[in-house]
């Protein structure tokens, strides 16, 4: 195999396509080994394009059968075929171009384009998969109406594509033929087809304007008992977009199809969403609370794309965050609204805080490290080698934070007005991030004459996590407290190679603060003509000051409430101040944050002690703060479980000068066990108080109880109590749902004694061997287990149920081990890194997108302790030197080693 030469694509080089392609007709003769595709497109040269502009079409791994123009075969001198494109010359201003080609779905292990999974046909076209189906202008700003004909043998009775079914017949040769028509112009990345033996569950609902629409969820026969939650979630998503954004479903039929082999979570193809089965199938016996929540959120996400992504799409792939950041923000709000519905005000505020905490935990664990490493990029990148590598936490999660800040600055009604304006201006178009900000800015400027979002736009231009330093002074005589905020953001990633003199511009940072007196009471703050507990400060320059009056003594600041901006806060609280905030802050998010900061200080101190070979001791003040949270009667279970969760190793690593994962793991484990020992009565009480007898429900209240109960169980087990093992065994044997089974099994295999844990693990596999999603859980549990070494991981790879070809399985074992098993992966002998390199290369031969994701596990190697840095670098070099590496993996490892 030849190594792909990497070519860098720059945002500044954008050129419009010289042709419009208003209409496309596709006819597929589906067969696994060779599928023939006839593509007829109406092309029209744009008025401002040169008369001799070639029609350049993208194509990959296709066999060309014929090229015709206006019904005539095109002579050989009028087209040029190269490895990745087909150029047609001398076309009239308007023409009908017909291309016939063949592809090989069963040989397609990349899962991009047309492929076979479980004997059925599926497609994945975003970002650049359509070019593996037919030669086409594979870019999002070319939008066409599609008419699709599918022909297949009777073994594939269900034949689906985008839009409406307009014809269906049986052919004389016994095959079925159907025709689909999508009334909305779309870019080709939103094309989809599905063919196979599938069953479905459906419902009809009336939209806000009174149209009946058919909603369907397709799955493998037998799995129809597991699609109820997905279909219900779809109905909720449809209703939510109507009420919160006034956006209605524009099609008569909306389909979701589950597939077991899929590179990502799901795909928003117009009217035919294709989903990783992990985000569709659920029942109490096989899915956890987190699975249920994930399904609701991903169903919402893809459904919301119908407006934010499909009706208004991206001009080019640098604008990816235009649809992804906005749609993640929308799915986060959807989930928060679903969690808080039917609750009183206080419970709703707590439920929203829980969702916010979970989202911020994800951001800090995945995006902050990315923003500080070699792949750092603005949410709107300036260049890429392989666009598949830019479906990142930055584009998605930080992108959502950037939208959320606009929501915070404009307020709910203002944001809604901005969204309305965005659709009024751009419905049916392919646009840029700047077009979105301009629509929001039109409202902001109306709200605040003389102000604009010009500084805010730096969030789209610059990478890195800004650091906001807070200084507080108090003037007792004037009874005045002065808050000074200063910001800085060091160059990161490619910015480091910018010409000398490159300085990053300040950001527009909405910074929400509260002030507490020394008894933990909220001080009323006069700001912007209002008196409230929270003031929203808008920092738009390097440093600014605000004064708050009628304050008698130096207050304790509650900073960045609700995580109002994706920044790092620098303020030197004392431990006592943090304990006060952790016990009393009226903002539940900031209250959680204070506890997390205490725990972070504690674990970092323990890790340092461990590195220095000292004995580990937990600080009694920390234990007392945890006891206070554990016993505060005002907290609900879901919130309490978050408040008591120890910060993840990923988040902690960001706080270490030189990252030492094994030391962090030991410190965190020690603290978990120590808390279990010192608070055993309280944890036991929490375990008993949060049982959820009766029928399973994934609703937030029982799910919160299970989270709390299982957290308690893990502490009790870590403490090594005999009684705890009895509780875990009992829970495992009598669990009425997968959340409790998994939690007990995890506690048992990590901390249990005797034969029971391994016997239970073996029995678990035997029970669930035919359920792929549960077998994934079984692999994942072991991959991340404390006892699992590289050797164990290699052994597990030999299990008959293991395959690298299925991304979910690879993620369950390989990714879990490489990303979430600190001891095994970061063994000082380098064996974990050698394993990583072996698997990156093995995956790369099958599926470069997945390989490149695994490749990123070593991104931040240069920030690790010296003993690990060398072996990491060696492993990276081995991968980079491998002949035949994909562009995807090449881009990742070469950036890491630069
Ligand atoms: N637009 C999808 C993400 C997606 C991207 C690429 C895929 O295949 C390689 C699949 C899905 C989303 O945001 O959900
Ligand atoms: Zn998306």
C-alpha cells in the first residue's frame, strides 16, 4: 500500500463551485460484492463562472463504467480520470451528465460510503463519503434535489432513502424496486440509503400546524422490543423543537435506523437518520441509565440537525461548528428541559445543574486537553489535512459553549429572536459561522445600542483555553468590594508557529459571579440596574474592574457560576473558603465546583506524596467537607452523587506540571477507599436510602438514586469491608436493571475478594453472549479494570467475540484500555504504548477514521513525566514511520511529534 500524501486545505482558499447541480437522479442495483450506481445530474454553469470551467467531480475507490452528456457517450478527450477525481471539459452551460460506476460494499471496511453490516446495506456520507458511492461535487455548498431508485433481491425487503416513498414495485426478475424523492435540496453528505431485512416500530403525530407525520424506528428483527424509548424520545424532540424554537418537522415521514457497525454516534441524513445501535436499543435488562440518557440526547441531536445543519447547512467543512456547536447546545438544552420537567422550581434548578455539571465534566476531560495540545484548533479551524480528524471535542463541545455564551449574553428571548433571524436570512442556504454571529449580533446591538459582537468573534478565530485571573479588594470605610478580572490566552498548537509578534486578541467573556458573606449568605449585588444574587460581568478587554457597594466585610467570591464561559479561573481561595462555598453556595453549579476544587487539591497532594514515597494521609478537613455533602438533607440524590464524585484522572492530569497517571490513579483510589472507611456509616445509610424497588424507570429521580447508591457501594467496596462485598453480591444477583448489575459487577471485579467476582463475570458473558451491546459492556468493564494489564488486554483480544472490524467492540476493549486504564496503559516499561501502536496500525488497515481516533490517545505525550515521555515518543515514531499509513493517522501522529 502506498502512503497517502497529505495535502493541507486552508479556509482562506475557499472558492465557490462553478456549477449548480439542481437535480440528481440516482439508481442503485444493490448487491454486496458489486453495486452499480447510475447518477444523472442536471448541471448549470453559474453566471459568473468562466465558460471553460471544468466540471470536477470527486470519486474514491470507484470503477468507472461510462460517462455521458445529454444522452451521448463523452469522447475520451473530453474527460480526465485520476485517482481521486473525474474532470469533464467543454460542457454546454446546461447539461445532463450521466455517470455509471461500480463500488464494492462488502469489501468496504471503512464504513464510509456504501457498506454492508449484518448482511444489510447502509451508507455514511458525512463528511466525504459520498465520493465513494459515485463521482460527485462532494462539498456541502452544492445542494440538489434527489430522486433515488433502489433495486435489490428479495432478501432485502426494506429499501429506504431520503424523503418520501413515491413508487414501489416488483421487477420481472423477482427483485424489488422502490423510488424515493426528497423535496428539499441538500448537500450530498446528507444522502442515505438502507437496504435489508429490518423490522420497525412507528407512530403518527400531528405537528404544531396540524400535519400528520409518520415517525419510524428500524432495527434488526427481534430488536423491536428495544426501540420504544428511542421512538418516545423522537416524539419528545419533535415537540420540544416546536415549543422552544418554533421549528416544525418539514417532512411527512422521519425514519431512524439502527446499525451495529458505525464509526460515530449517529448521522442526521435528511429524513433517514442512521444510528449506531448503541444509541437506539434499550430495555431495562440490557441498558443502563446512562444509555437511556444517551439515546434521548442523540435522538434529539440528530432530529435538531434537521433545521440546524440540514435546512441551513455549512458553506465548507471549516464551518462544521456552525451546525455541530449549535446542535450540541440544542441537545443539551433539550436534555436539561426533559430532566427538569414536572419538577418544582428548586428540584428543576438542581436537575439543570446536574446536566450542566455532566456537560462541563465532559468538556474538561476531553476538550481542555485538546486545546492545550498539538491538535489545538479554533472551533472554526483554519486548515486541515483530513476533515474526519476535525469532528472534535473543540468543534462540538467548545462550539456548544460558544453558542451558550451567546445565549447568556442575549438572554432566552433574545437568543430565540436571533435564531428566528438566522432562519429568516438563511433558510435553504449553505452559510458560515460568521453569518450565524451576524444574526445574533443584530439582536444584541438592538438590546445594547453601540455594542457589538466583534470581540466575541475571537472565540471562532483563536484556539486555547483562556485563563481569567480574579482579584478581589475590599474597602471597609467605603463598604465597597472591587472585582478585577484579567484574561490571558497563550498561543497553542499551530499558533505557536505564527510569525513573531503574533499576539492573541482578548475574548468577550460573560463571567457570572456571586458574593457570599462569611456565614455563606448571598450578598445582593447591584449591577446593570438590577439587584440580584448573581451579576453577569462582560469582560471584553485584557482587564476590567467592577465595584459592588454596601458590602461590610471581605466576601467569599462564587466565580464563573453555571460555567458561564469555557475558561480556567485563577483565584486563590483558602480551603476554608472552598468548604464554605461547598456547603452554602446558592448556585448549585458553583457549589459543586468548590467541592471539586477541594478534592482536586487533596488528590494532587496525595499524588505528590506518592511520587515522593511518603505515606498517604487524607486531610480531616476534606473528609469533613465530604461528610457535610453526604448528610446535607437539602440535596437530591442525583446532585449529591455529582457533588461527591471524585474528579476524573483526565481532569486532574490537566492540573499536573508533569502528568503521572499511575500516581494519580493510586492517589484517587486511596482517597476513594479512605472516604469509604471514614464515612462508612454515612455511605451505608446512603446505600440503604437510595434503593429503587419496583419496576425500572430511567427517569431522572430514580436514576439519580441509583447513581448515589452505586457511588456509595463503590466507596464501601474500595474500603474492603466484608459486609460491602455481601451487599454487592446481593445487588448483582437480584438486580432488576443493567445499571445496578453493572455497578455491582464493576465494584466486585475491581475491589472484591474470593471467586465470586470472576465467576460472576463469566456468567455475565454466558447470559448475554448474543447481545452485542451488552458484550461491549463486558469487554469495557474488564479493559478499564484495575487488575487489567497489557497482557490481559492482549488475551481479551483473542476472545472469539472480539473483532477490530466492529468500532463499538474496538472502542469497548482497545479504547477503554488505552484511555481509561492508567496503570496498564502507562506502565513504565512502555508495553502499553507498544500495544497502542500495534492497534493503531491494525485498525488503520481497516478503518482509518477509527484508527485516527485511537492515535490521539498519545497527543499530549510531551506533558508526561520524563520516564513515560520517551517510550511514548518511540511508539509515536514507530507509527509515523509505518509504510502505507492513512492520511488520517498521519496527520495526528505528525502533529503530535512536531
Ligand atoms: N453529523 C454527525 C456526526 C457524524 C460525522 C461523521 C460520521 O461518519 C464518519 C458519522 C456521524 C453528528 O453530529 O451526529
Ligand atoms: Zn451533530
